[in-house]
């Protein structure tokens, strides 16, 4: 399996992928699928491109090349950590961006802490650190409202127009997305509106997929 | 004691600025943004806040308008209390010297502020910082607005569900008790400035409508006093704590003693008879 993967696995130079030129020079050798070389999604008048690193010799370097982080806290994650929440792979994530996020009915959530988000995340992701969704955050209910929950007074909300959420973290060895999802369930967010990208940044970068450093995180 | 009580109940903003040694109006923006942890927040405080009303309506008419929107404001859950909000506002105003350590130890406020801004932008709204209770109040204080203006401003935003508030601030008629919040600001600022020691609840004698003290004979020569309070219109758990203990921070003691009546601190209703623990039970 490992030998097979080696031929396909493309890492990143550093933790942030930068694509310049390569794809423009020749036809893409490293596509997403047999039929899809890359995904282009129009969002808010800007276009997001999700593609893979075209350097076929690239390997994982930096933070994500580690194999043996201490567990606890960095433990293996089950396929469905919160019952009722469906689990997505990379193609389903791209589909979610095309169907839900582009239509304004969904949001891709990076549940990691801001310093990780600032180093690079999936295009269009919004940083909603898992701790901000816990009930002891004074602003948790303000966040629910910003996610489209209609306040009914006190701590009651009508979630029928709330955004679909696809939540990820560093991935297969991190529990932060799971903690975010459990906190959302505790707040009453409907299970059918919650989705989990289990691979997270680890799998995303193993595949050489586009990573962007958010501009808002770079500003301060 | 009389002096201390006088200070608690005289919560004019002029007084707050005198205590702090500077008028809020001339507080330079640079000074505010010099506090690193408040970077995201002070930015929002300097931006125009869209919910600001040009002419503050009289609180009474605002109250009437609000009931049509939301019966009760959105409250903060669990342990999210009044003191956190107070600390955050004072650090916005550069009153607390070690803001980075005291105001946002877990970074929750800054992380939430960034997330709210990003989510708002996502929903097609302009990318300005979303107001919170803290940013609304600290901005108004910096502008030198009156207590009545702040009361209207906060209740209007809370009535639309735009901001959440600590549950101890919800009055028996479903409004936000800004007087208690402002009182707590004054107290905490004075304590921080070293001009006032925290009031000892033992030194406060509550009186007036709704207050009931019963002496129960325990043994020959000793009696135990039991205090009760009947909730009036406009009371919040914070205002009752202020009345009995001189300090709103003790409201959880009253809440815990009345859990059979109150499922959460915002469930206060006119006519409820609350047990008020004596100060030595705190």
C-alpha cells in the first residue's frame, strides 16, 4: 500500500502550497479525478481553485511529516465520532463547496486554533476554533446567530435556516473537529446540518491539494 | 458604609471618568489599540457600529418596540457571567493595566470576534466587526454617552437578537439591566484603581420594598436571621445581589439557593419569593 501510494503522494514545499506556472505550461499531470483536473468555485465574486501540486517528486515536509505524535492527546479518530453526523472525503468536500458554500447555505469550518489556521487552511474555510463553540464561551450564542440560528430568546434557537457546516481540523490524529461537532450537538444544532471531513489538513496535504494562508489571519 | 453604598448607586458616567482620572471622550484611539489583546475588539470599537441609533429614543418607547421583536434577549449559557463582561469592557477602555492576562486568558474573546466577523462576511454582510455587548458599551462609554443612551442601545440590540447578554442581567420583565452592568463597571474600576476595597457583604443592610427579614430563635440567647426577597418589576439577579451584598458578583449564591424556583438566572418573575443567603453563608 505504502509503495503504491508513494508514486502518487505529493507533498508540499513547506506547509503552504504555492502553485506558480506549472499548470499553465502543460496539461495537468496530477488531477483530482480522471475526469476532473481541478475544481473552480465562484464565491462572493472571487474564484477559488482547488488543484493538486503538479510536482510529481514532491513529498510531505514540515509539521505534517510526523508519524508519531503523543497520544493522548493526538489520538486516532473513528470514522463517525458523533452519531448522526456524516463523514466526508476530499471529493465530498469539494462538492460541498460547489453545492452549499457557493449557494450561501453552507460553511466550511476549520476548527483548529488560530495559529494553525494562519499557517494554511483549505480555501474558503472559516476559522471557528473548537473552544469558541463550548458552552462556557460567553460569545457562543452570538456565534450560533451568525451561523443563521434564529434567536427565540433566552437560550432557545430555531435552526431551520442555519447553515450546513462541514467541520475539519488537522485530521486523522486530532480530536478538535470532533469536539466542535459535539459542542454544536450540545447547543442543539441539527445533526443533519453537520458534516465531518475526517482527513483534515493531514490528508489534504498528503494529496498536495491547494492550501491558502488566510489573508485575515495574516493582517494582525 | 453609607459612602460605599452611595457610590454603588450613583452610577453616573461622569463619576466613572472622574474616578479613572480621564474623561472617556478624550481617550485617544492609539491608547486603546496599544493593548494587544484588545486589537480585534478596539478595532471594532473604533468602527461605526451599524445598530447605533442617531437619536436615542426614550427607554420606555424602546421597550414597547422591543416586545414585538423578541420576548427576551439571548442569554449567555453556563458559567458565562457578568464579571467576564465587565473585565472585557474595562480592558477595552484601557482601565485594567494587565488586560492581556486578565481579560481574555483563554483567547476566547479574540477568537470569537474573528469568527463572528468572518461569518458575517460569508453571509454577504459588510466585513465590519460584529457588535457584542462589550463593544457596544465600551464604545458608548468612550463617546461619553449617558446611562439612558446605553440602556436604549443595549436593549435595542438585545431585543433584535444581535447580541447576547449574561443571564444575571435579565430583569423580571425581560429587559437587560444595564444599570447593574454600569454599577459593576464603576466598582471594578475603583477596585482596580485602588480607590475602593471590595465591599464586604456583611457591611450591607438591605431594605425597602420586597425585603423581608425573619429572626428565628435557635437556642436561648441566639437567633438566626433568614432573609427573603419578593421579586419586583425591573429586578435582575444582579440587582438583587447588589441590594443585599453590595456586589453583583455574588448573584450565583442567590441563584443556587433558589434552584427549585429558577431553572436559570434569567427566569426571574415578578412576585417570586427568593431565599437570600446570609452573608456568612457566601
